[in-house]
C-alpha cells in the first residue's frame, strides 16, 4: 500500500483529538514492563504523539509510517532518532528489537495471521510486541459510514471492508504459543467538544475510519455521504446542552513477551 500526496493523511484533522487518541497509547506503554537491551520501533508512528513517552525508555527510537505528512509532523517532535517511510506490513527490523510498539495502526495492515508472528520473530529475547487497535467497527459511529455508502452507491464498496481487526480469540490462538501473551479491551467514554460545523462524532471518525471511504468518492458524492451521516448520527450519539457528545469508544490491546 502506498500513500500519494492527494490521498495522504491530514495531521491537523487527525490531531484535532490528539489527547483522546494519545491516552490508549500511554495505557499500552504502561503495560509493557521491563525490556531487554535493544532498540524500540513504533509502527505507524503517525504525527508522533506517543514519541515523547517512548523516548523516555532511553533507547534508540525509530518511527515507521507510510504518510509523508505524518512523518513530517513526527519529525517536529524531535524525539525520534530515525524516521522511515515504510509499510508495517512489509517492514523488516535491521536488528533484534527490545520493543515493537503500535498504537492504532495495525488495523490498516492486512493478514495478521502472517504479520504478527513475523513481527514477533524480530524481537530480542525478552522483547515485547505491544499493539492497540480500535475495536469499534460494529458501533454506529463506524457502521453507519459503510452502510450509508453502500445504500447511496450500491456495489461500490466491500461492506465487509474497513480496518481489519480479527476476533480476540484468533489473536490468542496466533500469539499465545509464541510467548507470554496478555490481551484486554477498554471502552473509553470520550467527551467530544462542540463543533459548529459538524457533529462531533463525524469530526472524530472522518479523518480515520471514514477516510478511505470518502477518498473513493467524488467531491459531490463525498458531500452527499457526509450529509446523510449528519442526518442520522445524532440519533445514536446525542449532543448535550453545550453541544458536546459523550462518545463510547472501544479499543483492543495485547502484548506478547518472548
């Protein structure tokens, strides 16, 4: 998978909710525990939100991301020793890793049955693979984007597509034979601030889950889909008196220590 300038990620739109997106990454890092000697690599480093926390491990830190715009934003943090434009699905570590860390990125990489054991094979003895992925695909916030797109533009989309997260039991089956495996799920009750131009849940999901859906449409079709989403999303996520929205968001975490 490649990212060209026209279809690149928008760090500004993504970082509108930087604090909310950062919290799961910090929670994942707190679960890592002790590490052996060796470097740390963040797969899907994005704009570098978790970088300062990873840098506190005081190890060589590399960030990998497909988006030039996100890498440019990560560079501005000044905490990465190396930033590389690359795909998590094909990345190969140049040496055994103390920690391979991925916060809300591997759902965009396919074939986890192959990818995750391959990543585990890049760890040093005692090293850790730590992963967090949104587990929200069945919630109205995400499901409505796909169902409305399919209704408005029949047969244009794979209705089973979107970011790929396997059933939790499958991750247990894949990874528990390889080492010490731990998995959990957290539902965050996020308060999304008021927005005069859009429903807050649309603002939160538009630059992430809905991004590939919208990019497949013309400008006119994008406006049509967004209008349809705005018409119905309020029935699932009610705005409070001040315009904010209490938004439950579920995330799946796991760590593997060799």
